[in-house]
C-alpha cells in the first residue's frame, strides 16, 4: 500500500472520480456525470492508484464495464463516508451563514417547557430544519442565569426582572396569576373569583423557591392574613397532583394552569396582581450564535400564536 507521505496528497476530486466510475461503469460516463473530460477522469484515477499503491479498477476494454478490484471496493467504501461528511459540512456552513442551522444551547423552566416549547419545536423543524436545539430544563430560573453567565447556555427563557449580571433580555409576554383547585371542591362550587381573604382561608400548596409565590405570601401577611401553607413543592406536576387530590389550592401563573391538561379547576383572582413577566435572556458580552436572532423570532411568533403578549 502507499506510504503515509503519499496519502497526504489525497484530494476530494480523486474520491469523486472513483465514486463516479464505480457508479457509471465507464470512464466516459463518469466524465459526463462530473463534467470532466475522459482523460481528466483517467488522470484522477491514476493519481489515486499511485497514492494508494495498488490497482483500484479492472479495465477490460471494449464495451465491458469497468470493475472495482478488492482494494477499489475498500477504497470506495471509505470515499463515500468522506464525501458524505463533506456534504454535511457544506450544509452546516450554509445553514450557519443564513442563521438557519447550527447548535443552540437553550435553557427553560418548567411551565415554558410544557406549553411553549412543543409548538415552538414543531415550527422550528419546519422552518429551520438545520437548527439543533440542546435543551436544559430546571425547576426555576436562578440556575439558568448561572449557566448563561458561565457560557453553558446561549439563551434562556427567564422570569423578569433578570438578576444583576451580564444579561441582555427581550421581554416576550406577561401572564396573569390564577388559583388551581380540585374540580369537586367547595371553593369551585362557589362559582366566583377569589379575593385575597379567600386565599388566606384555604389550605395553600406553595413553592420553596418561586419568587412570585413568595411575594404572594408576603402580600397576604401585609394585609394581615397568615397563609395556611400545607405543602411545598417546586415541581409543577406534583403541585397539580396535590391540588387534583384535594390537598389544597395553588397560586400559579397561567402557563402552569395550561400545562395541567384539565386535571384541575382554574379560578380567577378578584384583585389585579402584577403579572409574571417572561423573556429571553442572552449573554451581553459574548458573541451571539448566528442562529440566535432567528430562534428569537420564532419564539416571538409562537408566543403570539398562543395568545401570550406583553
């Protein structure tokens, strides 16, 4: 076989010529397929045989087709792999230039992951099939901001306001808060919106780390009511399960209610409370991936389709 030094002279055109001759069965037809002259194809095959150090083709002459030798068969198998990889590289580079491809590291918290991401991913698969999303999901967003600051995420869905740090934020939507209750509970049978006094009188399923639930409990105390917290969980599925089982009610943003899939009843709150604001955050000081703007536009369009507005 050829020496390692000779193999350094291997070129893509050599592999293309071998593949074309193998598929077309003749130098003449291979030349036509590649828009070469027949002598050009012969030169590429001869050069490849010198590099490999063995004959790759049997040339019977006349009208009989050219056949690969055993070495030629082995070389063709590797040539196809190399050419496929080059084709994939071309596609990736073209996609990156247009902002339609590449890898994007995306962070999301639970309610966004359950409600907004499924239609978003379906849309991206149609409009930007070259874009690969690697998703990191957490229970709440402080960890997501830490990952973003450390460069382990390119962009993350985030509850606003964002903490202090090197963050650039685009607000996406604001959502109201509601109360979840068991469908057959007495509070549902009342058939009306709940006042804060009502919330103070009901067993409450709270969270450990959610800043909005913490703010509600603080507001109740300011009004002179002590919230009756009977359970705490930062997992939305657990909260909805406890509510459905009659363990208590839960104060949640609208997206959490949407992700409950009808297992619980949704009650409005009588008093107007500041909504939960959600945005997309990226690192202010890092060079943004080419696909980030395209991703953000698709996110904004999906929010509009779902009726989520600022």
